[in-house]
C-alpha cells in the first residue's frame, strides 16, 4: 500500500528530518537511506517502522545534522579522497580546467559527519521525527485503504449476485439433461418411456456427478467471511488473499461440473471478478 509521511525534530545539538515512503510488497521491508555516521541507528529505525507497518516496502530517508557550534563532528578522509579522485577523473574526461579547493571538498556530501561516538545521543530526536513521519504514512495508507475497501466490497456484492443467480439453475441442469438424453434415444430409433429405470439410472449418475450444491454453499460462506474481514481492524491482506484463492477453487469446480451454459457464463464472470480482486489485494496490508 502506498503512503508518505514527513517529520522533523530538533534539540540544542541535533536536527533530524525523516521522510517515509511506502509501496506495495507482499512482505514487510524497511530500507534506510542516511549518512554512514547515522547507519548505526538502522536497527532501531527498522524496529520502530515494523511496529506500525506489517506489509509493504518502506523507504526511510533520514537527514541528521549537528547544530552550529557543535564539536560533535569529524572529517571523513576516505570520502573526501573519493570525491577528489572522482572529480579529477571527470575533469580529465571533459577536458576542463581549474582546481579543487578545500572548500569544495568540505562542501561535498558526507565529508563532514557527526561522530559515531555521539550518534547514540541523537536517537531520541531521530525517533521523534520518525514517529511524526510514520503517523503521516499510516494516515495516507488508511485513506487509500478506505477507498480500496469500497472497491472490494462492491466486488464481493457482484460475486454474491452471481451465486444467487446460479443457485436456482443448479437443479435445472439435471432436468435438462434428462430431456436431452431422452430425445437422443428417440432419434437413435430406440423406444424408452420417461420413467424407464435405465434412463433414471443414467440421469441419477449425471445428477450426482454434476451436483454443485456444496460448492455454492462454500462459495457463499467464503464471500461472507470476505466481507467480515473487510470490516475488521488490523492487517487482513493475507486472509483476504486466502479467501480469494478458495473462491477461485470453488468456481473452477462449478465450471467443470456444470453442464448448464448459463452457469458456465456466470462462472466466467466470477473468475473475471476474482482477477480484479487479486489485483487490488496486492495493495492491502
């Protein structure tokens, strides 16, 4: 489920800005983008995010800086050398003139960083900004979820309508088969009465093989559970996916057992609706 949130917090020493973005995933995944000096906060950030999000890929962008006048910083020589080497290679490749000054190096991203030994002191301000961002993220996801709930509820209504149309047709298939079989026997030149035991036995076998009563009852039960879960609180995505899978099985059985053309058309409609539901469930937590 997609969402976005932003949070800021500061103290006399630290200033933190956190942005959270989420996209669809079947599992929960947290990715932290920040300076190397703040990477040691990743386990705490990941744990806090997973307390609020159970599904989806959440990207957390953390910007952490010391206030002016603070001595809690260091010069990253490795990153500075890497910046200079890359700049010189680019200068040579493009055939440009000019030199690289110390000011240029210091201004490069990540060259001046907060000291690792002091990062733990920034944990509180980072978590405060993260909580604000997560609050916004959850709110936008909830808004999207409410819209998806309406879409899925309408899909459940359409499936229920298909079941309602199919139920009275289930018994007609046997009667239709009896009439068709009797006509074929007559065209073949044989004479059988409508109550002939051989005809009755054949019709009984057909009726047993094509009985879809249980499938209709189970499908109706799955739809009822689907609706209940749509109104439930907390993560329901996996349960809805399971119920959709079970509905697919029931309608597949309906299609294979029924010899009634109208039921076959209704089964095709139901399968199309289930495909639309599956697409939407990819966005549900």
